[in-house]
C-alpha cells in the first residue's frame, strides 16, 4: 500500500521491522495522519513520518499502519 500525505491512519499492530522500538508499543491503537510519506523513494520498507494524536510526530515502519476513513 502506498501512503499519501494527509491520509488518516491507525497504528494497528507491532511492526516486524528492526526499526520498531519497545516504546512504540504504546502507539498501538492510536490514530494519526501521514505527514511525510517519502513518495520520492516509493519504498514499501521505508519509514514514513506520521503525526499521532497526543503522541507527537514519529517515523514508523509501514507494516504497522493501516488507513482509516
């Protein structure tokens, strides 16, 4: 799935990516918005920047994110 800037997302599970840190477990279930999808790279394994409600802005692996309406 390719994410776009402004898309609403949810962190729905722990990532399998090595970039996942234990503190990120607290993000599971949090909604947010894609702020920098790195579309120039277009790499599904790349981290993307998301702004999470009440948690600030973070770069997260894409396999832990899903879009929401």
